[in-house]
C-alpha cells in the first residue's frame, strides 16, 4: 500500500512538474517580448518614466532570464 501511495504521489508530482514547465516556458516567451519592446523603445523614449522603464528592463531582464533557465533545469 505504501509503495502504491508513493507511486501515485510521484505520478502527481510529475504531472504538476510538466504543467509548471509549460507555464514557465510561456512566461519566458512573454518576458522575452517585453524585453524586446524595451530594447525597441531605447532611444525613442521621450519621458522620464519611459527612460526608467527601459533602464529597468535592460538591467533586470538578463537576471530574470537566467533564473528561469535555472528553474527549467531544476524541473528536468
């Protein structure tokens, strides 16, 4: 019975892991689009807030991408 419970738990964790991987990959693609939009805005920003957004994206997105890639490796 314990073996069966362990197998069921492992199966459920595997399914959840797959769902989280898919979700993480979707978020990763969305963040890439946001990062690209920030790159495209560079030099075109006319307001201080826009400049701050572009700078924040340039500074923070590489770290976000790195963290996502680390998480994907850990899930596999």
